[in-house]
């Protein structure tokens, strides 16, 4: 019997373990940290052998194949030993793709992945198609597949999930944007990060489809060198390109298999970056020949994801907005760009090599107060401390919200948009967002 070892016991690893067990393999899961009780219960119920708190080499290096969770880098000692022994190491997405007969629609990009994947899934569901959304949000691909194979999977995929993609092939691939992020994972080499993203089209053929942002220089340069085999579709915020999607005179135009026009005022997702997300989802839907009326209705009534420019409440005339999912500078740029009132900005966390220069003009014009949150605030203070009326530092979310309440006036906005990872004070960006909302509501 083939022995499959899973490295990592989070959502991705647990899903892969369940799928491997269902397919009849001898399965062992190894988690170097502590397993959550919910995942322990899943593994125990499925009668899957596991360990936590270590990676036991004698139980891992005898594997026929290893499925690596996305959080584990190639530089991890156990992965390097497996590579030296020529034991195949693949990603959970690659493993799950072997066992799915669904048409796979994959979405990647530095920002907007979750929104675009959920929006595309929303359109397909509204069209009556049998579709599931999974990947780097909620349920893993493998876990969702364990409960049935639909006709279509819409997958949100991070660069981490695309590093060892093996033979996985995506019928429709979407690359939204590529800006510096997670560079600590890639030896601070942007080209390596871009290459990981572009694995999304590595196995595509002339029968497949690649949708990409024509305004993004990192993408357009790489397209020239990679020369994908798939049929190419572009979307643009400032160019009119026949056969693609673009904005013109406050109209969103999708020009594929006929012309679809829609006023950007009617889009459920406001802001230029969201117009790009809407165009990408719209192009994918037209490739699948979904009717224009269904696409228009879906773009108008979609409900955005939690923790992404989520309006929490208004207190004493002050709007509180939760953008905890903004874990990099580029994502926060979009948030600040959409602020219309003077803003108290709560920022900070684990810095991933951030360069704050690109935010400077927005801060000067839109930010009145800054509250720096986290254990390492020196770079934030150096970049913006002299640019705002008030600069404060807070030890936790409760203190940050209390300071914001005291210094923000009626008609202004409090925005949590950290531009950093969450792991210094919080379990995840979701935990950070929930703590923010809880602190706001306790006011």
C-alpha cells in the first residue's frame, strides 16, 4: 500500500489526509506545532494516524509521497531532507486535482483573490451551475472534494499553494495583480514570487483560458517570457482593448462573445480595484457562456467577504471599517484610496519587508491620525509619524479602539487596515478583525 505523509495539520493538511484515506492510502499526518482540537477530532474520526509537536524523521522519510501544507516553506529542514532523498513533495492543491473531474477555475494575485473567487462562484451559482468555492479561504480544496465533486470548482490560490503544483491544470486561470508580498519566503527576490504566481498557467493547454490584468507591469512582462499556451484575455482600468474587459466613461464593458455593459455605480463592489475584480469574474463567466443578464444581476447583488473593507457600525457620527484582511501595503493602498472622510488609521503587525513609500501621498491627503499596533512599530513611526496630526501606539486592539474613539470626530472614519501579518498579537487576520469588531461594539 502506498504510504502518504502529510506535513502540517491545519485546514489544508487535514483535508489532504482525509482525501488520501478515502483513496485507500496508508496515511500519516505530522504537525510540528499544536493541532487544533477540531482537526484532532476529524483525524481521529477518520482513523488517521498523526503526531503533533514534532516531525519524526523515521515516520516521514519512508513515505512514497509527501503532501506539504502551504505554510511550510521549501527551506524547512524536513522538506530539504525529502528533496535530497528524491521523495516526491507536492502541494495539497496538486494532490486534490488528481481526484477531481470538475472544471477548475483558479484565482491568484496579491490582492482581491478572495473577493474575486467568491464573486465568480456567486455568478455560477446564480446561473444554476453545480459549483463549490474552496482553497485559500474557508475550506481547503481537498476537504471540499471529500464531500463530493461538483461540475465546477472555483479556487482561491496563494503563491504558497502554487509552488509545487505538479500536474494540476486549470481550465480558467485568473491573475489579478502582483505586487511585493511574502518576500521573506522568496529570499526577498520579487522574480521568485512572480514565478510562483505564474505556476497557475504552467500546465494549461490551448483549450484552457488565462485572464490577466493588462495594467500590471509585473504580469505583462512575465507573460512575454512565459508565453502561456492558454487562450489569453485581458482586463484594464484605463485601456480599451477589443476582446477583453475595460472601463470607459464610468461604464464597465466586457467584450467577449458579445458586449456586456454596466454602470460602475451599479456594482455591488465599489472602488477601482473592485471594478477590476468584477471584470475578471465577468470574463470567466462569459467564457462559460453564462447569460449577460445573470452576470449583471450578480455583479449588482454580491455581498463582499468579511474583514475586507467591512463596515462595522457608526458611533457618534464616526464610521468604523474592518479591513483586517489587508496584510500588505498594496492592499492597504486600496483601502486608503477609497476613504472619503478624514481617517484614523489603525496599522501594524508583523512586517513582511514592507516599503511604506507608496502610501505617503495617500496618508498626507486622507489620514488625520495614526494608531500603530503591534510589537514592531519603528518603521511605521519613521514613515508617517511627522505626517499626521496625532500619532499613537497601542499594545492591543482594545487600547487601539479606545484611542480611536477619543481622537476621531463626527464625520470622520476609523479604519483598521494593518498592512502587516497578524501573528504577533493575534491567531490570524480573522481573529484580529473579530477583536476589532468586538472592541468597537463594546463602545
